[in-house]
C-alpha cells in the first residue's frame, strides 16, 4: 500500500504494530482489507441512480482513522478476555487497607519475576479467602495491568449450561492457547462455586 501511494502519510506503523499485538497474519490481512473498505466507502462517490457510471479509484488513501475503525470490527482470536475481565472488575479497584495493598504488591512482583526471568517459566499463585471477597477481581486487576498479551479467566460463570465434556474442552483450549503465547495468565475464579455445584 505504501509503495503504491495508498497509505496515508499520518499512518503510524509503530502504533499499528502495538495495537495489533496479538494479530496473526490472516487477521492483519483482514484488518487491512477492512481499513481499505472504509477508505473506499469514504472516497468513492457512487451514483445510486446510475450504477453504470465508472468510479475513479485513483484518489484512494487509507488513513490512520480507517485502521482505527477497522480495529473496532476485527478482533484477534488470540487476545485478552476483555469481556470477562470487565465482569470480574465491574468498578475501579479501591485501596482497602494493608492486606489489599500487600496482595497487589506481591501479585505485581510475581508477574514481573515471570516476565524478566529466564528460569521462571511457570508460576502458580493462590488467593484464598471467603467467597465474594474479591479474589478474582484482585487477580483480574493484576493481570490487566501486567501488559501480558494473553489473559483468560476460567470461571463457572463461563460454563453455565455446558455438559462436562464441553467444559473440559473449553478449559483445555484455554490452556493450549496460553501455551502458544510467550507469556500468559490464566485466572481460575470462583473455584469454591465449582466445588459446591459438582
């Protein structure tokens, strides 16, 4: 697109690379096609009363705005579970005493240890406490801030109405997808609910 003069001068390829961190090659192709369609729709003035008129496509320029609109439409299959993260953190996290600050500090330190260490490839952290005290919300907060590209939450809420084989397949897929990422976080939330319902 750049070589043929179709890419707008203001398109920031470094910013696009950052925004498409988890996109594979096919998804990047679809994103580019979507951005191009936005540019075409903007530039081509079609006479709906006379479709036989030719349309001049020589002035097409795909802008950064076109790419940003395409990013609203095209999502990578391999991405953070934003919907579940939002449900797990319905409101902003408020600091609630020293225990809360200690958990956040420890969780952040563990994430940094995994990110920076060649020797620590796998780490398990258990947040324990009574049901409904915000363990999953704390974990989601730490994961959301981590900058790690693959974050998923596995919870009984995600599996309502599924038979056991489907539940197993769903959990297995999450772990297989996590294995494909250089860094990943999997949050197993509401485990006490899963025990009581089984």
